[in-house]
C-alpha cells in the first residue's frame, strides 16, 4: 500500500498529518528516509517513526445502508459524506468500494484494504450487484431479453454485459449487473425509452443488505472471504 495510507493505518494520524511527517523526512523505510507519500510499502518492511517500528492494524470491512442525499466520498461535497454515519476512529482512512449516486440508496461497502475492494469491484471480477429499480413507465415487453443479450449505451461502442431483469410490479424491477459503468442503470433504461425514478442496491455478491437506513455494521469473516473465492 502507499506509505501515507500505511501511516494512517498504523497511527492515530490522519492523512494531512501523515503527509507532513513524510515530507519532513520523519519516516524511514528499511533504513532509508522516504519523502514520497506514494511509495509502495509492505507490512514486512521495517517502517520507523520516532525510533519505533510501525505496525498496521487489521483491515476493516463494513457495510453501510446509504440514505439519499449523501455522497460516497471521504469529504463533504454538495451533500454530506456517507462516512459521517460511522462512529469509528480513523473513519477517514476508509474508502468506499463501489460508489452510488447521491440520489441512490442501499448497500455500500467500505474498507481500508485496497486489494480486497479490487477483488469486489474490478470489472474482471464479474461480481453481481442487485438493484431494485422504480420506473416512470410500465416495463415494456422485450426489455428483459434485450438486457440479457446486452445493449449499446449512448456514447459507447460495445454492448453491456448480459444483465438479469426480474419484474416485481408494473413499474418495479430487480436488475442484476456484473459491471459498473457510469450511471449504468439509468442509462440502460433510458436506452429503451424509460426513466429510473428510484434506485436502491440490495445485494453485492453474496452479501445482502440487512440493516436499517443510515446504519452500518462490520462484515463477518465469511462475508469478507466470499469475495475472494
């Protein structure tokens, strides 16, 4: 991981303080002073600050139930950061794995383990994400087979990966995707002449949302391991 992230993971310091230490030459890696915060380090490296060897704490893995009008960012933007929901030390060291739009609700994962989040959300992993979608108009016939074949989104040449569409009601469906293009769900329905009016993520891989709006919990060891199989 990056040196600045390692310092945040092994001390009570936030990123601004970690950067100041690195730039001041206060951090040694394997006997050398390192002033570049992007330097990649490993937990078996000897990383010294004030004469003591730093050891990273165990990685953290959480689920959150994202409310509307929040952003999947470490800082407040036009809307408040989702991480404000967390009553955790060093919450700023976490990052959101698989972001949702400000108006979208539902399951979000957060971690400080970059390799794990890569395993969850990199397109090559084909991890299934299930969304409950509210539509402006009743679902037209032929949309489910078209989604299963893959469709061409506006401004793109290739087809989307096959997606599963299950009708729940006249204007409500469950959509299962294995990719995460920009505004993909909204763009898919726009391409067939419909409009998404509500969007909620219910499941990522084998992990389903089981907490109330605005709440969070740690993932179990089995849930964490389910993404690395």
